[in-house]
C-alpha cells in the first residue's frame, strides 16, 4: 500500500503550510529543505517579504531561507497542488477571555475548498481537547463533500516553538503527533520525522495530543502564579523573592519558576481554552482560574506598589515621569501580542503619571497600532521611576551609571525581572 508519506518523499504529494507566522514559517522552511512546500498566508505584504527572505516575525534570518524549495503564495488556487495540509494559525482569546476560533475556522474553511480525496490535514494550533474533531472536521466535510476518515485523514501535532529561544529550536524538540486512525498516525509521524531530529511521540488519539499541548502552558501559568503570590507575601515581610528562590533552588527537585508579568499568545491564553471546555462538562477549574486571576492582576498590583513608593517620597503624581524599558511579551523577541507591560503602562497613566516607553526589539508602528503608545528611541528627560519590564539583552548590558544619567533625585528603580539585584546601589530599588 502506498501511504501519504511514500507519496510525499516520492514527489507525488506536496506539503502546504497555512499560516506563516512564528510557528508556520519555521515548519514550512524545514520541510522545504527536504521536499517541495507551498507556504500560504492571507496577507500579501507578508508573502512579499518572505519572497525576499525576510521573516516578518523577525525570528529567522535570511540564511534560514537558503536551500528551501518553497513557493510563497496568498492565492487559493495554488493550494490545490497540495495533498498534506498543515494549519498553523493563531488561536487567541476575545475581550471576554473566551476562545476566539475565527482564525482557525477561517483557515479550515480555506483548506476545505481545495480538499481532495486522499488528502491529509494536520492542525498545529493550540486548542481545547475535541476542537479538531468537533469544530474543524465538520467544516472540512461540509464544504468538500468528502467523508472524514474514509475520504480524507486528519491529525493534530501541537506546536512547541519557543520564540526567542535559539537553543530549543523546532528540530530539537520532541514532536507529539496524532491521527484519526492507525494509518494516518503512521504517515503523519513519518512525515514529521523528515525534519524532527529529537524524536516523535505518537499520541493515542487527537484529543490526547490536544490536551497534552494545552496543559504544558497551563502548568507553567499556575507555577508562575504561585511565584507571583509568593512575591506579594514576601514583599509584606520585606524579603527579596529572588533571594528566596536562589536559596530554594539549591534543592535538586525545586521547580525553577519566577514571578512576573504573564502575557503572550500561549501561557496567558491557553488556560482559558481549557477552563472554557471544562465548563461544558459542568466542571469549574478552580486552580486554573485562580492562577489566571493572579497573573492577570499583576499589572495593577505592580503599579499600585510603584505609586505607594512614589507617594512615600512625597512625589506629586501629576508631575511624575516614568520610563518603561521593554514592551514585548518576553525578552529578545519583537512580538507584542497580549503584552501585559501595556497593561502596566495603562495603569500608571490612570494615576496621571507621564510614561515614556522604549524597546530594543518592538516595531514602533506595531506598538502604536496595537496599544496607541509611541515608543521613544532613547530616554529624553529626567525620570522619577525607571521600570525594567522586559529583560532584553541590551538592557542587561547596562549598569547603574547609565540609569543615573536620566534619574531625578530620589528616583525609584523597579526591577520586575530581578536581574539587577545587588547591582543598584544609589537609586531606590524594588523588585517582585
């Protein structure tokens, strides 16, 4: 029997990746080093950049495009040449913190228009258990006129890409794969083995693979929430949280988590998908929801602590100026989606504090469009409070002398990441 994998390696079937963001583009380029690939995205401007070997997400370099047999396109008809579709689009939450499946369902609808008998569709977007078979498959069946399992196969292989991480890259992370039956599981696993050197884990079902992905980030969210709660307790006790963690980490099985702002499109989002689905089964996810509540309220907590310390120094909030270093959701990336630093800035502004913001990675136009915040290239005045919000490498290379150049008398240095502990001697220092 000739399998889909056999067809791919023989050139009789082609891979298409739908959605060329921070997940889809690396996958497409890795496969394109082995077999021909169609890279599809709905945004023509992004496609034009990729044709010039430019990654719009700024995660990949021009050399990463070299040797890749890939056709970049935004034309639907070009997808008809493919037989193995990988869907890698965002799965955000809406303003009510409910799953927003519009991008995923739209991409599924696109695939359904070109789906042929014998084709495969593999989803990589993070979803709640059951989403692939309950929400996506019906669209594929209805619009194609084909029957699930009998006429086309579906699988789920959750993405595990970590933006900004140059060590744990795509090929070096174990890939979880699943299929709708034994045949599809085997072909999907073999196909990913073309590019994944770390190994493949075959999940017993699509739902198991979906659940495995969503608890990865939910687990991290809960652990970080615990660190954040500890930081609030220790602050009242006048104990430095990072010194406590440094001591605790000397035990071999202590989990290495830190307090901080939890944003981005994974840890700050995925738990809501799981708690949403749990409600359908009449279950209230207490620990998951508690973790989310703590982490979502860290920006108001930090801003209130800053204000208390400014008032203690007899600062007039109407005349207070703050500098925030970093607005991306994590260090050394340009991604600003769901940045909780933006929430912190908004909180400070609500106290009438004037806030300047700079970032070594973020695109000014993106920040202006997303948050109505105008970035400055360099500090341009004296500040009453300097806030290190994101530990970009460029900031880690600075010292207190640099900060003193634009600090007012009795200025406060807020070190959210705790990276300047024991390095700030003249400015008043506070961290989580």
